[in-house]
C-alpha cells in the first residue's frame, strides 16, 4: 500500500526531526475522539475502512539528496477492514546500496469505556521480507518492512508515520487513491530552484483539489558549485497537491494494470543546473529525441548490440543460408534461430543485463538482450529492423506526452519494409514467429532510431480460439456420463495450453478437469505441440456423475462442465475499460447419443444474441442428426480486445444471457 515508487540515484543526509509528523495527543485531540466514535463513512457506507488523512513529503536537498516522509491515519469500520492493520513499506536496494528507514512511529487507538487507549507499535517487531523484482531483475531488489499493528479491532484508529532516506531520486510518484476511500490525501515536493522535475497527473478530478500550488521561500539553503569557490543562498520551492474525498478504487477482472487508472501524480528529474542563476547544466531525458540519443550512445547495453560484433553477426546470417530467400522467409528463419538457440531468463528490461560478448557465449539473457540481438541479426541480413521500447501490461501503459524512463520495461523488434510490417520477439518459442507475447500488447511502443523516432501501435496480433467437442454417452446403469473430448486451441489459446503442457503431464491433466467433477479415463494425447503456427489438438476421455440418478429421467447439461458458469463482471458500473488482452472465440459442440428406450423430453431454446455493434456475439443451436443423436453447438465470441466503459452494463448482461442459457438442462425420459 506504499505510495512512493523511488527509482534513480542520489545521496541523502538530513535530520529526522525535520520530517517527523506530530502524533495525535489522545488527551487533547478532539478530532481523534470524534474519529474513534465514528461507525461508518457517510460518503461510502459500504467501506470496511477509510483513510482519514494521508500526507507525504519528499525533500530534494542540494540536487542529489532525498528524504521521503509519510503519515497516514486509518479508521477500521468492519471485520473485513482489519487487514489494514498490516502495513508494508517497500525499500529498494541494489548491490548493498539502497534505501533505509530513518524514523518510524506507529500507534493503535481504541475507545474503551469512554477513554482513549493507545497501544504503540514496538519497532523491534518490524519484520523484513526480501523480494526480487520480477519485472526488472537488474533493477533494485525490494526489501519489504512489514508492520503488524497491535490491538487492532473494529473501531480502531491506526496512526503510522515514517521517513525513508533514498539514493534514488530520478522518479517517484504519489497515489491519491487506494482500495479504501480517502478523506484527504496530500503530497508536497520540496526542491531547490536549480533542480527541475517534469510531472504528470492521472485521472485527477480537479474539482476535488483542496490545494494545488507552487510556493517560494520555503526554507533557506546554500548552493555550492563543485570546483568553484564561493556559495549562493537560495530558497526552496514547494509543490503541494492535496485531494479530498477520494473514492475507493474498485478492482475487478479484465484490468491489465490498476496503475493505469489509479489517481496519482508522478515526477521525473529533468534537469540540474550547474549554476544557480543560469539555464545550463545536466539535462536528464526531458525530450523523446534526447531519450533516443542517450540510448543509442549507450554502447554496451543498448546501442552496442546494434552497432558492434558485425563480423560475428554477418557470419551467423551467412550460416543461415538466407541468400535468395523472400524477406518473410528470412525473418522467420532468423526469429526461429534466436528462439531455438538463446534462452530468455524471464526478466524484462530496456537495457541488456550483460555485454554482447557474454550474451553470445552464455546464450541466455533478459528481454532486452534477446531482442536487441535479434534486431542486430536481422540488420546483418539486410532487413530494416529497429528496436522498440514498451511497457508490459502488468507494468502499465505509457503516457506518450511524457518522456519518462520509468514508463518502459521491455524491448521488442520492429521490421518495416516494402513488403513487411512486423513486430517481433525472440523470447517465447511457444508462439508463432510473427506474434508478440500477450504482455507486450499494451498501447504504443517507441521505435528507437536516429532523428526520426516514432510510435507504433501494439495491437494484439492473434486472438484466442478454442473449439471443444464432446461425444456424450451414458453408463449402463445411467448414473454417470462417459464422454470423448477433443480440444483444438489456436492463437493465444494454443500458446497457453502449450505453456501448461510444459509444466508436466500431471498438472496438465489436472488442469483439464479441475473443478469440473470429471475423472480422466485414459491418457491425454496432444498433437502439434512443437509447431506453434498450427492449432494444438488435445484428446482424452473422461467420466462424470449425472445431476440426478433416476433411471426414468436422465438430466444433464449438454456441454457438461466446459462452459463459463459465473459472471466475471460484478460491479453495477465501471469507469475504466474492460480489457480482455486480445479477442476471444469459444466454440462448443456436443453430440448426444440417446440410449435405446429413451426419448428427448426437454431441451433449451435456440438463441442468437449480440451487443456493441456485433463486437460480442452469442449463439446456441440444436440439430437432430438421427433418431438417437442430437447435436448442440454454441459460439461465444468477443471480437475486440477492449470494451469501453459505456459498454460495461451491456457486456455484463451479455454474460448473464450466455450463463443462463448454459445452465439450462436436457432431459431424456424413458419411453
């Protein structure tokens, strides 16, 4: 729940007394007494807890020194809100160089017999958990300091205040919103006038600003030019952002990254002046072209992959025997060569994690190493290829108006010729050569090239298609169903099934039947596993019990347990899109063999249904094949990846219609 993400480098020393926040005085604080008596939050009566106030201050000292303080007060309103008594403070570190807590105080307040009882947190109980960043493994690791507040119960008020010193001052942000409502959220940035930050806001309702201002004369400081005698006095500048009555962020399925929609403000260092009253100095990446130039000039971990080792790359391209082949075949050969011979270590980054010589020798690396090498090899084969930087779905969408390095965490490859326009990736051998991994389909990517960098749309290149076919027969005593299953999966569905298969046979077979009440009767057979450009076929037989064991009436669901059973959309409305990653197409076909001596008595009605101008369609059909064979077919399709918030209610109703139809039963009666 920590609201500060702290990334690049600086040096910090400051007295913690400057940052410590005043603790409530239980004897004199009438507001605390009022808050303890509070039983519900009137602006959201369903809230299990509410943030009464959340105030953060980030101090930039001398251009390179930074301390960040935070003081938060939370009211617990129900049993479900007790989880807010667990608090987590992430600290970033890399190679024993990182962040640390310089001040921590926390207290739980309760009202007992009309008296305010305070229970302070013992700092000796602070518990540290270590994590490695999955998104960027050569970025700082994360140590999480966990606070378990004492004596927390329904009605408690929790007060926590802490200060972090950090060597990372290049990017940070403040989240005004969390999963519980907030009465007041405030952030202050205090910086010298010679340190410049770019900032961006997201999903901010300006009508709810309490305060948004820049103030001079915050405090006096002394500026010293390195290597130059003399000093100059300066006044800090304070940027204040205060927001009231912030609603809780309602999370739900089909959201790639909540950071794309959380109300927040972010800052990136853009410039540090070398003299107090001049405009010259060190400029950070404050324009897209400067952003590009700096990456291309990095000869080791980005540009070095593109403009070095030409002899090795030319030799490799020649060994692939590409001469005379069409461009598309050259590209396919090179992409598949990289996927076969080099292994992704599962880490994303925009900079390679090793020098190119080491990557070639070790044949493993992060996403940047893999795809920068792919780009270079394509260029060696005279294919016009360029690197593309992007943000994976879990990392959040890029704001194209702001050249913030922190927005990016991955690199792919772009090929644009007279006959081809392809986005390529060398990390996933289970995908066709022309398809990006699902995490990469996320808004826009930035094509890195000299003088003419551009944006490219990262639309999903495949859909997820599944066809499930069943042949349904009944046991001799009519107490169970025996069915032969065929699953044909293509596109991103084929990719997901292939990934599941690689986790082992037992886990794969369990995945096919989990939660369905089925038992696999023989071995599962898989076809076209090694050819991701072909649909994957899965064959198996299984049995499952009937809903009712009455020989006079056989009652069952025609598609057994294979269809969707619960609506994933739960809210009454939604303010952000429904993001399904990519289009989906689900087809079901069930052939029912009616036993001798029985007849079809009851069956669902056929239906065709669509919404959003045909972007979601549903059909349910029934066909008599012979006197004892009847066939049910259904198709549920989402033809676009992202539905607008205005489509939410219609989409929720769409699910309801399909689920209701799938729950209708077939009845066979004894003649």
